[in-house]
């Protein structure tokens, strides 16, 4: 089923929210140091922020190719969420980041599955 403009905008909003959350979490993790500041974890967060930003842009333009960026965004968001949970199950910011990434991944998966 094709998506309405409202669906596109809702997914774009979640992508933007996830991008912001990952950027805030990068700073939080760098302040914590140790395992939180590891290159691997910082890369997950930065990749997720970048992919969410790209998906947001593509969705806002109403591009017919959004299903491709949404598919990649969902995969990267899930990987980031898993890593946040792995590292900081007892850290509030890490938990919020994982939840935000999963919400974005769910929305992007729906967008990718339905296509244009």
C-alpha cells in the first residue's frame, strides 16, 4: 500500500529525532569515557546519525527512492540500538538512545516494505 504524505512526514520526524538522539549520545559517551568512547561504539552512533539524516532528507523531498534509504536506515538503527543496549543497559541515556533507534527502525522498515 502506498504511503500518504502523513506517513512520509511521520517517518521523517522519527529519523530526525533519532539523528538528534545519536548526536547527543555521542557526547554523553565521550564524557563517560572507557567502553562508551570506544571507536566501535562511536562509529555505530555516528553512522546511525548520518543515515537518519540522509533518510530524513530523502523523505522530506518525497523521493520515490525513499525505500532504499529507509531499508538501510532500519538496519543501521537496529545495530546501533543493539550496541547501546549491550554497553549501557543501566544507563538512562543509552536506554533512551536504544529505544529511539528501535522506533526509527520500525518506521523505516514499514516505509521500505511498502515502497512508493
